[in-house]
C-alpha cells in the first residue's frame, strides 16, 4: 500500500463524507459503512453495512452481496470484519 491509511485488523479504512470503506480494492470484496444518522453527541447511531464486490464495472445494486444496519460503529465494524474475512477465504 503506497498511501498511509488508518487500518483495522490489517486492512485499510478510508472515509469519504459519511461513507467508510474497509478492505483493499485489489481484493474481490470490500465493506462499505454508511453513517445514516448520529446522536446529539455526534456519535453514529445508525450505520448501514454492505459487503460489496470490488468490481466497479457492475451496477451499484449488483455489487451488493450482503447488507444490514447496526446501532454502533463497533457493531458495524465487527460485522463488516467477519463478512469480509469469510468472503475472502
């Protein structure tokens, strides 16, 4: 990896606005977290988690493999990590 990204369990986390991507785009899958809403303290309280195919030639809908919503970033990261690890095996 040529750029310095924050990582979680050895994979890069890249934020763009309210979206956070987890994983390496060179792998067949990545996880996308979308912060849908925040509480009064500015902490995410609804996060959509999507396991996506990395193939950007597919339509956005066709890239989605799995999707769920979580109420904390920790829970979202936990689900995303497990989904990505299983998909990459």
